[in-house]
C-alpha cells in the first residue's frame, strides 16, 4: 500500500517540465493453472469410502523414496559392532535388534479432538472453545509408527528435536526395548522432490533438455498476493477496497510508486475474501423460523444479504481490465469446507466471470486471453514459467497445533520435505476421501510456495 512518502509528490508545486513520466504495464504473463486438486464432478464424487485408504496410498507412494534415502544413509550404520538391517513391516521389529523401518507417523495427543467428543457436544448447551494447541503440559504425547501391519510406539531424543505430525512418512532406525517401545536413534524423511525447470510445464521434454525457445522475459515483473479481505457487505468495505483497487491500478501515489506498481501483472487473492457467515441457528431457532416463514422451502428474501458477494464482484471487476486475477477460496468463503476446496461458483461473480475462460472454449481455438481464474485451494500453477504452489493456510494452521514451535516458515519447509500439502488430513483436517490417488502429495518442488491466513507476514528464500 502507498505510504506518506509515496504521496509527497502529489502535494508539490506544479513542475515547469511539461513531460511527465507515464508508467506502462506489461502484457499479462504466460499463465497455466493445473487441475491437480480438482475433484470428480457430479455423481463421480463419493463420500462413502473409508479414509484409511488415504494413509495407505500415501505410504505406498512415498515408501520407495524414503527407503532409498534411508538405505543410502544407513547402509553401513553400526552400533557396538552390530550392523543395522531393514525390516519390511513395523511388526517385524525384534527386541534388542538394531534395525530400521518405514511407516506413517501417528501422534496421540491429549487435547486432540475425537469423533466421540463431537458427538458428546450435542448434549451440551455450548461446545468447548477451540484449542490453540493439542499439546498439554500435564500429559505427554505418544508418537507411533504405523503401516498396514500395525503400530509401534516410539521414543527417543531425536523425536523431541524433530518436527513431526500425524501423517508424515518417515524412516526410523533404533532398537526395541524390553517394554516394547522402539528407541529411535535417527529418522529420515522423503526430503524435497525434484524442482522442474522453468517453462517445463509448457515445453515438456524440451525444457529438460535445455532447448527452450526464445521468450520475452519480463525482468522486474511482480506478482501481488493478498488474502483476508473479509468483505462483510458493510459500508466500511468500500474504503479499503477502493484504496486497494486504486493502488493496484496506479491511481495512487507518486510517479515512482506508480512505476513500481505497473510491474504487477497478476494478483493472487488467496482466500478469506468474504467475512465469516452469521452463526448457525440452533434447532429450536430453525424450527421457529420455519413456522413463521411462509416462503417456499423456508426461504426468506428479507434475511438474504447479497452485499458481500456484490462488493467482491465489483472489486474484481474494477481491477480485471488492468490486472489478471487468480482467486482461491478460503475458510470463510462459500466453498466446500474440506480440503481441497473447489473453486467458488461463477454465479457469484456476474461481472468478473466475463473475463474468465469460456467453459465451451475448445483446445487450440484462439480466443481473447482470460484474465480471471477462480481456482482450488490448494492451487498449483505456472506463472511466467515459474511453478507456484499455495494454499489458504488451513494445513499450516493445523500443523501448528501439533508442535511446540511457532515458526510457520519452518512448518512450511517441513511440509515440503514430507512431500505432503496437508499431512494432518484426514486426522484433524477435513479432506475428501481419495481412493485411487492422493493429489495432496507434492510431486514437484515449487519455485514459489505460499500459505496465507497466518499470524504475520514472513518470507524466506
């Protein structure tokens, strides 16, 4: 946003020089949005399958990678003259034998929510307040390693020094004690996946071989990232939205600020664009409302407020002729609550959707480039050849509850090294019950990785 220093030029005396600098904006970047997190449509989307298959899929797909890393590191690992060997299952671990095994971390924590707790809430007037952390100073957490054969309780100093959460795939080396606990000496994770070459998504094998065609490189170009607009439909929304729109379109600030903002060719709105909905009424309030309302299906037009979505649509419409926009849903937005959240319905944006790609557009047919893209959360795409991966912050906020650390960037780095966008799903983070594949796995290391909705803004290279 412009500062007082940026606006000093607006209060200066008229300049005798008739030539004023004019900032020009580059053409929109090359942009490709991937459908990595799009769910099946219509009748193909099912919720009857078990969530246990997700953990099995995650273990099956990451186990070979973790095994390879562990084997290279522990090939000659010896303690007291005994050489470590690999066991295939956690139940194959033998007491007093130095070995290593690959499995899924499961953490039993005293304050972690349970299904039975949710059922018991129905018998109380109000639910207990949400917990900031699942860690309790009074009760020690239990860390276990599990696979398709069973679970193995773990202990060891390295477990306390390493960031771990439920759902992470690790290799652990150690020995089983007399009480049946696996004393861990060291652990390994999948680590960062391969990072694609620039333009690899568009050029395919040509990018890997280095035969990339000549392209116009927008040096100094920028991407703007915002979140948490929290549009409520009140009059106070107008001021902040107008200031943001005028800043992005170059109507604010002096010539230096305008020249800098002209380098922004895409805006990513990463969730929580709309404010929290009003509280869900109780059963008694709902029954009373239905009795007093003669509308069809209980609909009462007097209680419906379209101002939040109207204000958001007007804000997008004011920017889209100038800047391309990628819109992610968030926790407070009108989208499915479970991860991955699907894109917000285009009917919510009657003005902005005119800038979106036509659903009837055929591949290979040249049309006017679309500048509005409503995408999923998480989202993966390519901007100017660079791979982007980001989310609305729910996975990071859930990982935060498992660990003592408050370093959100460290959590994001750990998620990249675990190769999983949402490791705690489906245990404590709602998600779709995938059966045949787990798209939440990170198969390519992004050039830019972002998560919003955190306590403060930080960045690291």
